[in-house]
C-alpha cells in the first residue's frame, strides 16, 4: 500500500515546482529524509529535476523490481525515478509547476496524495521544510 505525497520547492514568485512521490510519504519517513538529506536549495532542485519517483531512498532498481526472485540491491540508496524505467516520453513524470500552494493542494487531493512537502528558503538563515496532510 502506498502513502502518496508531493514534494515541492517554493519559487521566488510564490509558485511551486513539485513532483509526485509514491511510497512511504508519511512524515516519519519521507519528512525525516527530506529534512536530513535535502536541506539546501541546490539539493532540493536536483531532487525535483529528476521528476516523479517511486521512492526517495532505495537501493533497488526498476530492473530488479521486475525479477521473480528477491529484490537485487544493486546501487547506493537514492531516489528511484520513473524516467529510469523508460517513461521519458510521458509528460506526467516531469515536475509540475503550480501558481501557488492552493493549486498544488487541489491537484494533490485529486490525485490521492496524503501529504504535501514544501521547501522554503526565503529566510536565508533558516531554510525549512513544511508539510501538511491532504484530506
């Protein structure tokens, strides 16, 4: 069972660039990883540039998930992006731009997401992640 989420980066004009995250989107997992490993604008931009993802931190690959035997862990833990399975011609896997948080929330709600995470570094000394539940 998936706990779907969207991960967003607030832009200077108040709009948000975001991607879909499929598994383990609850704050105790995804929130903790974002706060621990993606705590600068550069890291968040790089994460979002990859597009929609299955998981933020896994060492499996798409090839290993389709094998009949147990998963083959063939790389260091990292995001597992949908483009890696060949979805490069599908516009749905690329980051989406929303004019504001409300528009992103409405989109997330219609797509079955349970959480939204947004990185804001407008306060230079205190960049932060915020999250909210979607119901």
